[in-house]
C-alpha cells in the first residue's frame, strides 16, 4: 500500500472516531496502534515512549498549577469586586457595563490560562446586571463570549504551554508574544462596544443619573481589584524579570491564589475540593490527549506520512502564503468541532515541519494559531464558547441569539489575525525586546 493512501486512511480513521464521539486521546492513540499493527508492527516501539516519557516533561508541571490557581480565583470573589469597580467607574457611559466585562475578562485571562473560568464566571455576574439595565443581548452575550475567549491567548495561556512543548519553542517567549495581540483584541472589543452603543443607545444604555458614585467610592472600588495585579505580577512579572522559570511562576501563582482566598475568607473544604477535582480532571484529560497525540505523530512519521503532508503542502498554489492560509482554515474548521488542546496536539507536530521548511517563525505561527483558535471558539455552529455561554443563560435565550451576538466579534478577530499576518512584529516585538 502506498504511503499516500496510508496517510489518507489514517486521517479518515481518526476523524471517524472523533465524529463517533470517542475521547480524543482514544481516537488518536487507537488510530496509531491500529495502523502500526497492520502496516508496520515495529513502529509500536513508539508506544512505551509516548506513555512513559510524555508525562514526565518538566514544563508540564505548570499546567495543574495554573489550573489550580484559576479554579481558586473563580471562587475567591475578586471577579465580583472587579465587576463592581467597572460598574462604578464606567457604568455611566453607554455600553460601559459591556466594556467593563471585556476588561475584567482580560484580567481574568491573565491569571487563569484557560477560557471556561472567565466565560462562566462573567456570564453569571455580568449578564444579569446588564439585563437589569436593559442591555441588548447582542452586546451583552457577545462581550462575555469574546472576552472569555481571551483566556486562550493572554498569558499564562495553557494552550501556549502545549504548543511550546510540541513545537520546542520557549514558553516565556510565547507568553510575551500573546500580550500585545491579546490587549489589541480586547481594545478592539471595547472600542466596538463603545461606538455601537453610542450610535445605537438601546444596545447598551448608561446607568440612570440617580445611580452616581463619589470619588471615594470609585477609588475604593479600584483598590479592591488588587489581587488581580498581585497575581499578574507573581505569574508574569517574575518570568519577564528573569526571577523565575514558568514552572516556578506557576507555583507562585497557585500559592498566591490560595492566600487571597484565605484573606477574602472564601476558602473552605468544599471550595478546595472542587478546585482540586477540576484541576485533576483537566490535567488528566490534557495529559492523555498529549500521550495520544505523541503516539499518533510518532507512528505517522515512522510510516512516512509526515513527508507526504509536508511535500503536498509545499506544492500548493500560492506559495508559502497559500500554505499558511490553508493551515489557518484547517485550524478554524477543526476548532468548530474539537477543543483547543486536541487541535494543538494534533496539528502542531504536522504543521511545524512545514513552517520550518517555509522559513516562518515558530513563535509568530504559535500566536497566529491561538488567535485562530479564538475565532473557532466563537464560530457557529459548534464553537465551544457558545455552548459554555448557553449553559449559564436563562432558558428563554435561544441559541440563534447567541450565534448572532458573536458575529461582530468574530469579524474583529479575523481583522486581528490578518493584522498579525501582515505585521509579524505585533507578536514578535515584545519577546525580542525582553529576551534579547
């Protein structure tokens, strides 16, 4: 059997298993073992390496620590304090509550590393408040979804950790690379909300004049968000100052989150148990997917399929930009059906040899990859963030409303993706400056 046919059959078998609803790790690992047994039994020697080497890579210790930090912060009450600060500071501006929601999601993203905590937490806090003040669903839901999706891009991003591990790229450099694109996207969202609500006041009316606050109340509200600043410095500041490695910074962050919960008197046996359970479940899921992906790519390469993929991609019309466009489309389509960790672990080993051959920066491509995943998160019909939002909205809010609410924000994400392609310095300038 030709290598080309084996390549086609491997991908077909993998996608059949995924569409049947099998766990991603089982689909990846099972497909690899099936083809190893039938095509080249000696490639099964890759299995012990995937099982025993993968989980012991030192950088992986950051994942449970960042997840534990995010879970603790979700229960700490500082999201409520931050939203109260936004309410008092910019609630009187048209669209102010929605703009504040995006800003808080951005801060939340900087201390969680994943998307669900900010999406679910802000959905529970911000949505009822915006509905109370007659905000339109198109702005309220869209702001929560777009802001929540920033968790995948703004460091400490767990997707960046997985990408860096597989692409053999510096985690610290990737964290730095995600800062400017993340802030740029958050700025796009805030500006869009402000302009839209100014032109269409019914979309996000300002707070009534009688609900005004003194300067002292506003200052007190701003001071109340100190835990965000402390945690961002503990996690990102110590990395960028060269004081700690990402692994050590993750430990600082987890310890800091625990202390903040104690200070806020939110720590309890139930909260600690829920945080640990969620951390263990997500970490185990990620490790199994990583093991399955490593096994798949090892067998895939051993059978000669990687060479077929690289040769085919390089021969596409449009040159290297045509190849890059194809990869972006593949990531976007997969993102409508698979979670971000699975996409990264499946696509990174396949795409990195092509990116290297084309002479593109792996750092720059990694930022493009994660921005693209954000677009996929919000893209109907199967964007993951859409279903997380729907799960916490009132039952009378239909899925069609959720779909319509995110369309303008998807357009902004596509603009950001194009800008990063045209101006790679958006992703590479800060890492070059700090890590020289």
